[in-house]
C-alpha cells in the first residue's frame, strides 16, 4: 500500500474506492506483493534446483492458489480438502505436498488415491503405509530435529516436546521400517516453526537432514519447511532471505557434491509470500473515552483476525480515511477493539492519526492466517475478499449472507411451548 498525495493506494487504485465498491469489512490482497516475494525467494537461491511449495493454509482462496501456479509455485497442503482446492486451481496432484499431522488412515488413503506427495509424520503411519502400499507409494519423512525455533511456543514445531514429526532420535526405527517394507523414501522434511528469528537454527536443521540423508540413497528432494519471519512492526528483526538463501544453497551444493546426489531443494513458505500482500479493511463504529483509555471499536473482531488475540501478534494499523503523511500530523492514543462479545483487543494504547466514527482502518500484514483462521463466531459474517491484479480489483470471495449461517443446520420441530 502506497501513500500518494494523502491517499492510500494499491497498484494505483485508491483503497477508499475499493472499500466503497466492495463494502466493509474486507480483505484486500495485492498480487504484485506476492509476485515480488516469489521473485525475491527465487533470486536468493543459486546453483540449486529450488521448488517453492506455497503453504496454502496461510491463505487458501482458490484465486490466490491460481496466482501461485501462474507464477510457477507449487503447493503444500495439510488436509485433503486443501489439496482438492489446489487441484481445482489447476495444480497436478503430484505437485502438492501433503503434510498431515495426526490425521486418520482414511484421509491418508484419499491423499494417496488423489496422487499427492505424502509426508509421513509418525512411526505408526510409516508402518501403516509400508503394510498398505509397500514400495508402491514414494513418501517423504517429516523429522522433528529437536531444534526450538519460532516466534512463540504456539508456533514452534521443531522442539522435543512438539507433536510434529518423527524424532531424530528414532532415526534407526525409521530406517528399519523403510527396509522392512521396502518403502521408497523420496524426501526428507523439517519445519521448525513460524516466525523464526535465528537463521542459525535453520542451518542446524539442515545439517540434521544432510546427515540423515546418507541413510537414503534414492532421495529426490529435501524440504526445509518454512518459518521466514516477516516485519509486522517497524524495526522488527526479519529473516534475511538473501543471506539465508546463499547459506542454504552453499550447504546444499556441498552435500550434493560430496555424496554425488542430484536433489531438489524445497521450501514451503506461507507468511513470507502472502502476509504483506494482505490488508484487513474495517470501519470504525464507535470512539469512546473511558476514564483510563480511549477505545476505537470497529466492525470486525477475533472472528476475522485472531492473531493479535491468539499470539499477542502486532499488526500495524493505518487510518485510511485520515492518513498521516508528515511529522506534523496529530496522533492520539487509542485501544482498538472488536465487536465480538469477548475481549478482542487488536491493539492497546496505539498512537494513530485521529480516528473518527466512520473512518476506514486497515490492519496491515493480514494476508497470512487472517481470513484462513476466520470464523462465524457470534453469528457474524466473514469478510469478503478482493485481489488487486494488474491495477484492477477483483472480488474473489463474496460477502456471506444469513443463509450461509443457516446452511447445513437441521432444525427440529419441537412441540410448541411445553412449559409456560
Ligand atoms: N510448512 C509446515 C509444515 C507448516 O506447519 C507451516 C506452518 C508452514 C510450512 C508455513 O509456515 P510460514 O511460512 O507461514 O511461517 N497461525 C500462525 C502460524 C501457524 C503456522 C502453521 N504451520 C500465525 O498466524 O502466526
């Protein structure tokens, strides 16, 4: 989003015009931002066969998946339904990694029948795959490397106490099962957590995989997961993707040369590709002065963007109706809250250009895990979604209606008023 002549714009389209045309609350995504991030990731890796598998859980809209595909990005899924959306978007099933955690064997059967690349997250599942498919289905193995990374414990997945992956201490058990059932181990995978701060931890994870890879001569890829930290706040320490790309590419090339391997290097970024592209636009309902605070209540809440409440995540807020474009603009301190019957605070004591009822605010960096974690709590509609592509806003999800809230409910016809 750019500020030109005191007007916020996305690809030259005025954000207030988008709000007028499509209504609020509204998720707006900037396709150029997504394309820019894909380019940045690609240019950071050299001399390796890089495959980007977009972690679709971050933002699952089919038009976004189609944009990824158009840009030569493949897909990572965590449920068969997510994968089906990918197939609808035009991906070949074989381009879709399926990384389930603790799902039923029925779902695994469906995934295999669809032709997804299966990533195995537990020894019992590996045994079941061996018994059921023997050497027929190439699998990848998700390793828990016992490396703790991630912005907070809820999104750290590589530590010893995490539910994810097969512990690296069970390395011998993995190999024994693979040998017993002649399982084709095509890939190795780690994902240590989202928002990692420390690229060294990432490289340590890579070393674990390189060492393990010596057990499996027929690998075709190594998947390093994701977790690239993006800047939610000015001055945030973010992942230096260019530097990380150089280091991982070097380590990868060394490994391939040393062991005579010809492997693909996979990443599965979610946030890095879509976070910055997304803006949640909301309308200010009420500005109220309490003895201790001034509250701004907006027509949104934890049902639309749960990250601030769930992870104490910081999202920058812009007053689209009252842009601050110079040092002299007057700022006031507000606590921005939602309309849900819970304490759904988006931001506490935030300094913003004056906010008036009716003003349009934007929560920034809302592309990843925004809409995809939205719900109908309090019988509220989820927002509509718009993608700005080549200078034009496209509606990519309609606003919900009351019928959507009722869909699927079976209504019992009780006898009338037994108790008066
Ligand atoms: N690969 C695997 C196996 C994952 O579990 C995840 C995220 C990713 C890739 C993508 O990670 P990313 O690039 O987005 O960091 N809702 C939380 C984040 C949960 C991440 C879950 N797994 C949040 O809003 O911070």
